[in-house]
């Protein structure tokens, strides 16, 4: 999407317009996404791909996401953007641990790395849940029309994401919370964006679909980290 549009796709937004060679930067970012995505499909290249993806996402989080919170700490969108990237970083970190095992730096590999990744994932889920309340009308409108009790589902999904995030961070029923949060994001992708995909999505819809898909995959990866030992590949 980034290569076709020649600009930043939703997950890579936040770059100030004052940044020099901004268009070239957008193409670089798109190339990293494409290259690491392809690299993760093969076992031989997965270790390198996970390293590159983790470093790039982590830098993005520190340089272009956290500053948004300092600029406008009471805006939900600032925290949402941080949460979105934190979930992606968490999944990339788990992949890095799986493929690098204990060969990475002490704080990044092995059990320590997994603990950091899970904490980031849990913290990332909380703004998702909060956004269900601060953007309640938008949340209600996205509940499929055939489902009764739209307001109930808006509240329920918001509360469940916050609860899952707290559980993962606190380490209480963390595996169950991670699994259920992955299921929730997966069902959201299927029920909300599935019909849009079938009907023919717009350019903006494609961005939302891809992000929702990627977040679901990230949740799945983190949930799996509770079941498998580091370095299982």
C-alpha cells in the first residue's frame, strides 16, 4: 500500500511534515514492511526479518508515537496510536525471541524479552478499550446491524480489552487474557471488516482492514508466547 500510494500507511503515520526527504522515508518504510513481511514467511530468513522489524517498529514507537502523548496527553488518539504500535512491537519482539532465543542481548532475548513484549502488549490493549468509550458513537456504528444491543457490545468490548490489558500486565490469568483479546480482535476483523472487504473497500477501508488484520496476528503471536518455549522454531 505504501509503495502504491507513495505515502505513509496508517500504522506508519505520525512523521512531521518538516522531516526532510519525507517521501523517500515513506518508500523506505513501505519497503521495510514488504521485505520483513516476506522474510517472515521462510524459516531461513525469519530471524533477520524479525530483528529488522523489531528495531524499526521500536524506533517508530519512540520517535513518532510517544511524542504524540507528550504533545497532547489528554487526547485518546495519541494513546491509541501508541497502543497500536506497542502491540505491533510486542509481536515483533516475541518473534525475535523465538528465532534468536538467548543469542540476543540480555534484556531482549529469552524470558526477559518475552516479559517486556507481553507488558507492551498489555499496555497497548488498554487505550483500545478506552477508545470504545471516548468514541462511543463510532464504536456503536461499527457493530454489525444484525447483532442486537449495539450499545451493550460497544461497552462490553471496551471493558474486555481494558481488563485483558490489565491482566496481561499484572500476570493474572495472562495467557487466557491474551488468547481472548486475540479472539476479540479477530472477530472484530471478521465481523466488521469482512463484509466491507466483500462489498469492495475504499482506499481508507483497505488501511483499516490491514491494520486490524495485523493487530489480530500480533495478538495471536503474543498469546502463543505463553504456550511455547523461546527459540521453538
